[in-house]
């Protein structure tokens, strides 16, 4: 009985640490995806003189397959939802020239995990932290938004 009690006490302390590690890993994966995708979109814009056209969440925008290749763009993101290219769109009262958004899509709901979003914010933008400034913001319906060009 003592052994079971000790194991259960250890598990009580270990479970929050495991959850924290999982959140950090997902935040790092999203941050890395944003950086890789932003570089691909910037390369396209540099070569074509314009940003690629809009596309549905999870669909590779026209002309981007050579830049994105067979990447994580089409899969469910580490935090849920799918990546979505935003070209010259309005977000929170501000027109954004180019951004990558994570949006809910069929088969890929996007749960709102404020702790996870704050970890992504801290990985991308220096202090002071704000969802209304910097490269990481909250867009329409509080969806994560990474600005490629404000």
C-alpha cells in the first residue's frame, strides 16, 4: 500500500510537468512552422513582385507548391485547425498585407488554449507581450495570426 501511495504522489507531481512540456513542444512547432512558411511566402513575393492569391484553410495557395513543397501546410497544426494564407485582409480593424492564420476547418477544430497562445506569443515577439502588436496577433474570432508583412 505504501508503494502505491508513493507512486500516486509522484504521478500527481509529474502530470502537470508533462502537460507543460507538451504545450512547449506544440508552441515551438507552430513557431517553427510560421518561420518556415513566412520565408517561403517572402521568396515567392520577391520573385513575383506580389503575394500569392488567397486560398482555403489547409490548401496550398496557387503558385506556392514549389515553395512550400510537401510540408506541414496541409496537415492539422500542432494546436488544431489548419494553416490559412491571408492576403490583404482586415483583422481587428487593421488591414494586413500578408499573414498566416490558423483557422478552424472541417475535421480540424481549433480549440482556444490561452496558455498555449501565450507561449507562442512569447516565442515570437519580445516583451512587452500583446496580442494587438508585434508579429503574432489574434485575428478574426481570436484565431492565431502571424504577420509576414503588416
